[in-house]
C-alpha cells in the first residue's frame, strides 16, 4: 500500500497513540459548500482535528461553516488565529499523537495555496498524508460567472497571483491568451501582510504590455456563493465601472478573481448563476429548521439565502389523556377515518405510537386524509399513504371538506373520525365533517406557543430592511413574528400562503406583495420567485440596475396602499 494514502481499516476516533496519525490536505472549493468533493467529505467525517480556513469576513465564513456539518460532533476545530503562527507544526503535533488531522484550503491545496509546504513537512516527519484535490476558483468562479476561459480561437490560459511579486505583467499581456488573475481571499497565515497590485495597476500594466484598452475584462467577488457579484468592463474602464458598482451596493473589492480576454464577451448570454430570480435575496422563513428544510432548499434553488426564524414552539398537550384514548381507539377499531391537518399532527401521533411500541401497521383498516402535500409527505415517511387529499389549489381544511364523502350508514361501518390537531386550530374542518354526518373526536395533539424573540441582529434586520422578503405560511406566523420581532420594513417583500394569511397581514398594516396561487409552501416559494423574476426583467427593460429590495431606498414603514 502507498505509505501516503489513508489506511481504510483504521476507524475514526482512534485513541491517541493507538495508531499512527494521518494528515489530509483538503481542498474546500472556492466558496459554495456543495462543491466539496466526495473524498473531502469522507475525510472530514473521519477527522479528529480540523484546521479551518482564514476567511476575509463573516459573510464568507458563513458559507464555509456547512463544511463542518460533515464532521463528527466530537471533532476538535482549530481556527487560524489559534495556531500561534504555525498551523503546519500544530497539525503535525496532533498527527504524532495518533490523531486524524484535516487541514482545509480554499480552492485546491496546491493551486494558489501553500499545501506543498505541509506535504513536505509530513514527509520529513514520517507522518502519513493525503492530498484531496478541490475545485479551484481559477475555473469554478468563471464558470459561475458565465465566462468561458478557452472560447473558440483561444488556445492558451495563463494564471497569475496578484499577491506574488513574480508576475511580469507586460509579458503576460503578450498575445491573446486568457488571463486569470487571482486576488487573494485572505492573507497567508505565514505572511499576513502579503499584498499585491490592485485592479487599476494590473490594467495599466497590461495596456502598457500591448493589450488593447478595449480588451474585455470581468471581475467577480465572492464567487460561487449567493453573494457573488460580477462587473464586466474593459481594461480602460474597469476602475470607473468598479467604483460605479460599489456605489450601487455591489461592493466589488478584493477578494476577487479577474478574467481578461475574449471569453468575457459572452458573459451576458451565458450568465446563469447571478441571473436566478431571487439571486442574493435574504429571505426570512418563519419556521423551524426542521419544518423549513424543503422550503429553504427550494429557495436556494432560486438563488435566495433563506434564514429560518421560528415564531412558534410546539409543545405536548397539558393533559395527555385525550391522546392516549385516541391511540387506543385507533388500535381497537374505533375510527373509520383519521384526518391530519399539519406535519406537527403527524409527528405527535407518530411519537405517541412509538412510545407504545406501535408503528404504521396500527392504521390497518383506517382511512387517512391529509390536508396538503407537506402533511402527506410526513405521512409517507411514517409508512402511510393518504387515501384522501384536496385538490392542489384548495389545500386547506375547507378544501378537504369539499372532497370528503358524506357519512352513509349502509356503506360506512363506523361513523367516527379522529381529528388530531393544534390547540388553536380553526373549527372549519370539524364543523364541515359534522355537517356531512360524521362524529368527530376533536383531539388536541399538540399546543402552539409563541417562540422566544430572535437575537437582536435578526430583530434589527427585520425592522430595518435587512431582509429582502418574508414568507408567511399561516396567520399565526404573521401574529407571532410581529409579536416577537416587530413589523417588517417597508422595503421588504411580503409573501403569504393564501387569502386568510393575507387578510391577517393587512390587519397588521402590511401591504401584501405576493399571494401563492394555492395553499402550499412550494407554491409560495414559486410565487416569490416569479415576483423576483418580474422585478428583474422590469429593471433591465427600463435600463435600471438590478437591485434587491434591501438595496433600494428605504422609506417609511410599510402601510396599506
């Protein structure tokens, strides 16, 4: 076996000194945590110690933090500032103690980084090591910006590091090769004062070297993240266009990557990432992380940055006797139907079943109804396929009543329906089923109470216009968010799941911008995406800059039109 590859028989968490240590130099990619390679994720999962990356600011650090989700809960995380100026020596010390060490590098460990120095140190010390290649910003960032590096007719690519003193800019300007100029994400751990020439000096040097001042150039900052921003210009105008972009709130400064060459001409046609309908929008989702998982994933697909802020807390009922009788009734055949009106109701029943050692088989012979797609998905995860659901455009208690069959004594052996729900749920479904001739056991499966206020920065962002949009998925989320954090700012787009929620929002003095065409969170996210796309198209059509709502002039607090 190659002495510089990992021994697959060793297990994570090996006690110190029980086995030889191991060092993995892992490329973390340019920013987007989803660009992490499978090998890198596996190494993080086995690590005892992880050395993180020095980041240029809290925004990039936030994009890197999901990388640690691949690690075990007991992993030791070491920040650059904790290394005492020599991260390599500290990494070797941990490896000598028999620990599995991962040192993360921005992009690829051997391209624009100093991974070779740690590899040499490991070899000299006799410590087993491995290098896990990562996607470099040199190729990934232009791809995310929509800039081909080798367009038809261009056969040469030159990569230069603006931090290093070596590049001969005039020589680099010769010919028509595409130039990729890296402006460092952050100072080196070993040389925090390392700097290099700025954009203006590079442009002037390339023009002096013979490149026409009309040569197209693109500068991309925070590449591959939803904070990415690209300015397309020419060598002669780049400095002025960057200043104009800064004035519009794009903040195109270092760290950045600069591409010079013919491939930039096609950027507007090929751009796919920054043109997403909600690109860069900070969207408040007033739900718990567990409830918001699929919604947040959908929003990310539209380019948004979702932020979950729970407005309610789900607690067990004060007296459990009702639920105990309901479970016994299900097992003994008391009910013909069970109607679920929320994911929390499914969760409450499932947890009670598991307490009694029961599973989905206890629903044999019982018909099950679900109020909407999210509730149906929770039931399927429990092993239950719903027998009845309202149409997509009527996913509510009223919609379920519309499709519910009336009780027929000749066809229905049992006339009773179990309705487990929240303590504050409306009476629409229970009353509708009673009108259809059914006996309804209306059981409190869980209580909803107002959540604790979010941290002060979140409250300030809500009231001060820091969020671009808020998604309200029920009337209670409107009431509770206003109660714990205050009203959203006038510039914030208000999107609601249906007419009832819209009515509540208006009662609180909020102007509703988006109403989902059907009462589902998926439709709500899609409706916000369509709104964002329309705003973007209107700005482009009118020759105005494409700005997020939070970037627009902030006026008085939102009032009804």
